[in-house]
């Protein structure tokens, strides 16, 4: 059996930048959730992203939770949330006692369908917020979705956990909403082992997020609290990893895109369809994902089994939130008769997209796919 090919694993710089920043924190004894690494990681992310005010946190999920609070989402409110996503996009809606209303995806992006979003506004009125996701790094239809939110004066929260480095009309994903969130979880395009960032569109919210993330202490000589706080700040050690990873982020985007291009070249002519990249958008191709064409005679489970037998890791697409037992009672809105997210889940596969993969590794994966679909 060949060597293991993984879906997406941590990829530290060859130069060892991450360890240097960690050692520096040890040398200076800044082993706390504050310090130069945290400040510099935020600064370099700010200049890379090119807009907004970043706040480094312990997880992307923490960033989503704070975005709910900053957006003023309260118990009993409705929040319109993309259904085809990881559960962490929806769970924070419930942390504040609100109810996620799930919105279907479209085939053009696999992300929130603007027509279904408009229908949700017609059927259920104005929500407290909208959560859009850039699935596997592929930008959603931000022009229409942001336009709908603006028209109704509803804050847009952009879950860009998977889309660091992706662009929509030349602008980085995560900067289109009132709040954007990033994740540096172990499998993401860059990682800090675990961590996240909140991107605010104004400084006042960023300052408030920082206060909430550090137990909401008031600026007084003693510990005074006038609102409920959290322990969500990123540690200075972890931020050292992030600071080092920023130096290789453009390279990681190139590597992920090269893997996707090789798959596309190698699998041309087979009965499968790649996640489409719309015009004027650039996906970071965090995970190259495909749909098995209807009638091809192979299911995702069969393909994943064949890959697994060759020591290759693949994955089903995210199972939509409206189909999860935990959200069985929640509302789900589709634009038309069919549920696109269910169809995508039934036919979709995420292919290994580890930035450490060689082109020979990609060819080996393609060989298995070719055999199964032949
Ligand atoms: C779409 C999406 N949203 C949110 C998250 C949560 O990020 P974290 O794991 O950093 O809490 C993740 C990844 O884990 C994700 O893929």
C-alpha cells in the first residue's frame, strides 16, 4: 500500500518561522493571551486582508459567537444561515438563544442561494442577522447577498473559516460583511493548532470584541464587570505559529490551487463536476470538491471506500444543517421545488488537498478515481 495521503494537515514553513516566534515568546516570558505575537499576527492579517479590524481569538467558533453578540442577536430572534456548512456556522446562533433558519445553496457556488434568501425574507420577515459561508474556500454570491442584507438593514456575517486568501472581485473574502470570521484550526489553509479571528468593519466593534473576549473587564483599577465576558483571546504562543504561517500563506494558496488544477486536468472526461469557481472570483481551493454526475453508477461512499483501501483520505461534503437531527425542528427554505444542498450532499466528495501533496500524489488519487468511474 502506498504512503498515506491525507485530506488537509498542518503545514509549517520550511524555514521554521513559527518556532522562532514561539522561542521569542519564551525568551521574553510572554506566555499569556497577550503580547507581541498576538499584536503582530493581527497586524499582518489586517494588511493581507486589506480591510477591517482583526481580533485574534481562541477559535473561529468563538469569533462567530462574538459576532452574534456584536450584531445584537438576542433570544427568540431568527438568524438566516446557510444550510450546507459545518455545524460551527450554526451552533453560535443557538448560544445566544436565537433560532437558525436554514437557507439552501445554489449549484453555481454551492453556497447560499440569493433567491432562497429573498424568499426567506418574504416568508419570515427581517432576521437579526444573516450567516453566509464560503464553502471549501469558494466565494458565495456576495454582490446579491450583501445587497439583500443592505436593503433590509440586516447585518451580514461572513463565515470565511475555510476561505482565507479567497477573493471576490479582487477583494478578500471576510471583508464584505459587518463581521467576518476566520479559522486556524488544524486542517485549515494556515493553522495555529487551534484559533480564529474576528474581522470587524469598524474599530469600535473590534474594541468591544476584545473586551468581551477578555472577560469584559471595565477600565478601572479593580475588576469591574458591566456585561458578561468570555475567555476567548488567542494565546501569545499560538499567535507565534500564526505569525510564522502568514509568511507562507500566499504560497499555500498557490499550492492548493495547483492541486485543484492538476485534478481538473487529470480527471477531464470523467462523469464528475468540480465545485464551480464563478467569474471574477478566486477560491483558495482549501478542499478540491467534486460531484459525481447523476447516472454515473458510483456513490460517494463507494468512491471513499476505494480511496480508503489505497490509504487515501477523502470525505463526504458537509451534511446540511437542516438534515441534522439536532436541527430537525428548524425551518429550511429552498428557492424552488428541489433541495440543492441535499443533492450536493448525496453526490459530493472532498478530495485530498493537503498542501504537502506532490503532483505524483495527486496523480495517484486520480488513478483510483479513474478506476472506480471507468
Ligand atoms: C465553515 C466553518 N465555520 C466555522 C468553523 C469553526 O472554526 P473553529 O474550528 O476554528 O472553531 C469551521 C472549521 O472548523 C468551518 O469549517
